[in-house]
C-alpha cells in the first residue's frame, strides 16, 4: 500500500504547486492591470511632447486618440498616418505600424512592445532593432516615441 500513499502524496503536492502557480499568475495579471494605464499615458505624453517639439521646429504633426486604446500621428490636413500605436489591454501588448511615407523608398516598420509588471511600475519591453529579431530590451516612454517618429521621418537613423 505504500505506492498508493506515495502516489496520493505526489498528486497532492502537484495540485498545491499548480494552485501556487495560478495564484502567482493572477497576482501578476492584477499588477499589470494596475500599472498598464500609467505606462500607456506616459507613452502618449512622450509622443505628444515630441510632436510639439517637431511642430515648434516647423513641423505640422497632429496627435489623435480616436479610441482610448489607440494613438495616431499624422500631418495636418492629411489622412495617412505617420504611425499608429495601439494597445491590447488584456495582454499588455502595444502594436505599432510605421508605414513608408509617399515618395520615399523603404520598408514599413511593424512591431510590438510588451508591457510587463515591475515592482513599482510597468516596464515596456521590445526588440532593440525592430524588423531584425534583435535582443529584447527595456524602452522608456521617450524611447518608444523616438523609435516611432524616427522610423518614418529619419529612416536612416532608425
């Protein structure tokens, strides 16, 4: 009968480990749900700040938030977006699209960032070199904005 007792004990330990893992996952999900809005707002503020800087230097960029989950930047009186950034709130994923501007050669930049929970604030993670499967590194909100603007306005520097 010892093998039965051992099997039941192992089953109980496995169930406890699974419950512990699920509890950790739920805690992490709750943390990211608390931290994500702040990270999203910081990224939006950085994009709006960079647009103001470009406009002060003679640009004509408009930052729109057609939905709470989307930021779209385009030139004044134009329909085509310079870039679009959209958040998937349930997963903490930021998807971006930076099309090639008309009349310029190049490859559209399409990618994503992942918002991960930190001890006090969320961290935005993404590939260091988009479109090349580079290493995943942490981005500040300002670096996210810089990547998106520079990919279309200064493609050789991106």
